[in-house]
């Protein structure tokens, strides 16, 4: 991913938090020279000194069979994004697009059945724990779980490289920045509102 210096994110904890909040990612591999992709709920976990992306897909999905032939796979995570009109600037300029994105490269391998079950239990905990009647792993019947596990394949990707970008108008002056945030709040698109909230939390130092 091409990332101009002013938009590059290097802080691992910031990246990890971003993935936690935007964890429906896109897994890309190649099959006979052609790129293929699957959209999946994923997790970022730490094991000793290594960090992994974990997930699962349907057994009938042919993509998992490409792992062995691919030395590296790509996982992409997308945050809020929105069109930025140049009419929101103090001076004449061209429109652009603001966004947050993370690309992860690594080697993929299959999970054992026990590893898969643990990963699924963690996934349920993440999305169910706060609910009034949480559907957690130990609350589901063993018969149902065994049946469902047979229909999926778990995997983990050992992270080799992370590329992260926050293109949030950091190159604009303080007045432009504040005006962009205000205008995004006025848009009808929910993505614009989310982006405005992100920019409010990351207000840069005024540009000269």
C-alpha cells in the first residue's frame, strides 16, 4: 500500500486497536495466478513473541486450500472513509478522499480442531459478552457445536509486515481541518460522521 509519510501509522497499539474495532477484514490469496478474496470476521492475537490474525471460513470455500501454495497472504482492514470537497478549504484546491486502512502480510496455516474451538469461543466472547442474553461457547449444546465445527476451517496468519495509513487531512491547516470535520458532520452518509469523530480525536497541530 502506498502511504505518504505524513499519513503513515507505526504505533502497534494504535494499529491493534484499529483492527479490534474494524475486524471484518478481507483475506486475499492467489489461485493459479488469479487473486481471490474472502470477507471475514477476524481477530488479532498475541502468542509469545509473535502476533497472528485468526479466523475461519466455510469448508466449501476453496481459498483455504491455497494457503500452502502462497508464501504470503494479504489481509486488509478498512475503517471509516469519506469524500472531502475542496470547497471546504480556505484556498483553491482539488477534492480528495480521507480514510483509515491497515494491510497485514504473513504466512497462513490451518488451525487444529482444538485451536479452532478456542478461537470461536474467543470470537463469541468478544461480540456477545456485553449482551443481555449472551450466546457464549459453553452455553451452546455440544451436538450443535460439533456439527457446526465440521463445516468450517480455521486458520491463523503469522504477521510478517503491517502497513497502516490514516489519511485524515493532516496536511491541511488548522482552520481547514476544523471546517472539514464540521462539514463531515453535516453530510448524510454515516461513514462521514464516523470519520469526523475519528478526526476530532486526532486533531493535528496547526500547520503554518
